[in-house]
């Protein structure tokens, strides 16, 4: 499903009247917009401001190639509500960094930086508004805006492996090196290198990764080889993995060896003897206790004690 299909009717593409700042007046003239007041976030005391959904536009630079599991997201938002506010910048701040998107954002007051999937789910669920954290400092310039969106995407564990690799590659372009990206994300350089290796795979192997028929650890290892060696290396790795799995299954199904049986018998015999000794020791202790009590108690006291023990 494409982003457009997943989002349905989107504020990104619906041309309705939209207010513009003086800085964006040229964009308004180009788009033929009229001047009307923007939708301001509303909030109760000490609550996160909420913005009408039709005033929120998805980020054109969202690293996700597709917005997956939108129906599940819609069900979650309907049942549990929006736990984490989405992060957005104002339209003016976004266009200051990316003026080429003016014609796409004619209906939006805000552009989502982190939370595009929640926005799509909210639209599908029929919600009226969403809690929004607005921070125009994230759109200081094109690089900052791109880095913020990509970093947020990489930190989401449900990002598809190839989408994650593409996001990391764009972060490398922003930061200038894999080491700088690793530092920014709090990861090791090896972590970044392994994930970027997916981009070096042949189209067939990338398809296998997308379809989840190729284990990621194998794909990341194979991706560091020249293309002409990748298919044979992948086949060899998968054969070795299958062989090890068969060996583990075979060992689990094999009956115990005579040596293992003898060891088990000896262990059981030793446990039985220990139990017998414990029982004998317990009997001796009880006899000693009875003798001690008879020497200390009268006959009446012994009978009373027996009654109490039976009670």
C-alpha cells in the first residue's frame, strides 16, 4: 500500500484556504491562497496542545517507504488513545527549509516530523485531533530537519530493515561519516556498517529481505561481499544453518547412549541411598527425643503431649 492510499484524504493534498506569514507570501501567491487565520493548538491547563487532524501534513521526507500496519495503529488509538504526542514544525518553518514543497502543503498549518504513522492511524480511526509537540528549532535548516526525521525513524524498532538502511545512508550524507552517525545515535560504528550493508545487496536478495525469507544476520554479512559472490555466499550460509538445525533435531530425537544410561542409573541409586540414610537418621533422632522426653516428663504429661500431637 502506498502512503497516499494508506492516508486517504490528506491535508497534504487538499487545496483549501490557508494563512501565510509574510515570509511565505510568495508561496501563497503561487498557490492562489486566501488569507485566513491558522489553526492554533488548543489545550487545557497542563495538557499537551491538540491540533485538528486536517491541519496536519505528513512529512514528505518520511524515511518509511510504506506506512505499514495502519489498521492496527487505528485500533490501538481507538482503544488506548494517543499516549505519545506527535512532533511537528509549523508550515512556515518547514517551507523555510524546503520551499519546493509549498504547493503540496497548501492546507496544512503543521508538518509532522515524528509520528506520521500515528497521523495515518488517527485519520483511519476518525479522530478529530491529536496532541502535538511543536518545535520549530527542528527545522532550523534542511539538514537539521532531515536529521531529526531520520533519527526518529531509526530509533523506532518497527522500521523495516531496508528503510532503516536508507535512513542511515541519508544520515551519513548529513553527518559526513558513519562514525559521526554512530555517535549521534549512541551506537557503534559496526552497528551502522552492518545495517548499511543491506543497501549493497543484489535486487533479488533485497527482495528476500523485504519478504523476510532471508535472515537479517546472513543478509548483513553477505551484503559486505562483492555482488558476484553474494548469491553463492547466501546459499552456503543458509545450507550451513539448515544443517546445524537438522543436527540439533537429530540429537534431541536420539535415545540416550549406554554410558548416559549408566550415569543416570548411578545418580538415581545414589539419591535413593541418600534418602534411606536420611530416613534412618530421622528415626534415630525421634527415638532419642522420645527418651529425653520420658526422662523429663511425668506419665500424665506424656499422655497430654500425645493428645496435643494428635490434635
